[in-house]
């Protein structure tokens, strides 16, 4: 089935008077008019990945058989490797991979999870991933956490810091006070994660990590800079709490390095590295090492659907699915599954990713790429 057309474009989620961010999508069409859609990481609007697709990858995919998709993408990865295998290039390839899986599912009239080996579960619990807490008071943190828990009925909550990335150890006592207040508000049995967003030194991370252990938090995410792999590993090995990392890791080899350093919960992102194919490789790698794979995933439409199919196939999945801030923004275009119902996401069973969306509204929000 020959690929005949590839479009790379942004989608604007703004409303009048309210900025809403942009997604970076790709659409791949074949000679018989079937198509698949994928999504790249939206950092800085995903523009760098979209340009790489339009200028360097798409022209080489036209005329190729869509079912040869891993051969095509590995060839493109190695052709463009000097652009840097981390970041924008791997996001571009992730988007293409997701689109090709969507397309393959439609060609074979099967949902993606069937092509991956089948689902262990058809509904998945979510965790509320709540950002921006470095900038809130203790009371404000509790307020937003209680609001999200009441609205989303999550199985767990992760409080994210999102602090100034040029500083570390800014307010350790204040951070611990916020963690304490959230534990008190939600009660002893509630599953909690703490995401430092790389905000500590090794010593600062040890202090916060010990406090989180006392408070019964389940995981401690990215305590130190992600590029200090050995420091991440040292913190992971010295603390009892599970230390997680990997959302800023873009290759299978990078995930291997994290595991070798001592990280025992890895969090690669389907829109940043390898797409569905890359995440299946990560799943095998994690399984081989007895390490938990808990993907990072903050995009509520295509990335989320791809992530759901992938997660449904992981046997030892022990954490809920990430439900990030402002998830509701895509509801005007995407009809499924966007928001959880009673705390659960339902796995689509129609061919491909099974996305249902309003094509006219998607077109209205599309910003074509000018390259
Ligand atoms: Ca994170």
C-alpha cells in the first residue's frame, strides 16, 4: 500500500481571548485514500519536529509501502542522525510511527492493541498530574489538588513542581510542607507521586526523598537534572522510595543507561521517542530488567490514544495513566476518550487508534506549516 501524501501541521487550541497551546500532528495517506494520524511532542509548539518531517523525512517516504514502516523509519533515523538523535528528530519519527500504526490498523481492520499482541485490560485508571506547584502556596496546592480529585476521580495524584530550571534547592522546607499538606488532605491510603522536574542537587533530593518516604509517597520523579544520569542513579540507589526518570530520554540506549545507573521506574514518552514501536522496545527492555515502565504522556488527543493502546498491552502495568493539566482543551475536536469517566479511560476497539473527531473543527484549527 503506497504512501502518496504526508501533511505536517499544528493545531491551535486557543479560544477567543484565551491562549490554549498548540499540538503538532502528522497525517499520512495511501493510494487508496486511507490515512493515519500521529503526534509529535509539542515542546515549543512541536515546530522543529514538523519542519524535519516536511523537509527531510516526508519526501523520502512517498511511494514506499506503509507496511514496511519500521524499515522506513530506521532508515530515516540513521539518515538524519547528525541532526541529533535526541529531541526534535525523535519527536518527528515518533509522530510518523504513530500515524503508520494508525494506518496499519485501518488497513488490517484491527485496533492497534490487537496488532501489538492484545490487551490485558480495556479500561485504565488515571492519575491526576498537577503542574505548577513551585509557584503556589501550601493552601493553593491543596485547593487545586482537591479540585482535580473531585472532578477526575483519579486513582493517584502526582504533584509537579515546574520550577525555574536555572536554579536548584530553592525551597526544600516549603516543598516538603506542600507534600505533607497533600498527604493530609487526601488521607493515608491515597497513591501519591512527587515530580521535582529536575529541581534538586543530590543532597537536596536526598532530604526531600527521605521526607517523601516518611509521608508514604509511591514515587519521586526526576529529582535531579535529567542529563546527570549518574546523579539520577545515585539518588535512586540511595533512597528506598522508587525514583523515576526518562521523559527527557529519547533513545532506547538512553533508557538502558538510566536503568544501568539504578533507576527502577522509567518514563519515556510515546510522542518523543520511537512512537508505538519505540515504546514496545522500551517495554521489552524494562521487562528484561524487572524495571517498571510508566510512560510520561501529557497530550490529550492522538498521543493519549496511542499511549492507551500501548499501556493496555503491558502485563505488569502497576501505575495509572497520566492525565495532565487542561486535558479538556481538545474536547471540541476529539470525541474519544479525552476525559476519563468515573476515573477510567476506555480503550477504543475500532480499527487503528480508533480516534473519533470532528474533521471540520480540526480543519478550522489547523495551522499549515510554512517551509
Ligand atoms: Ca515529569
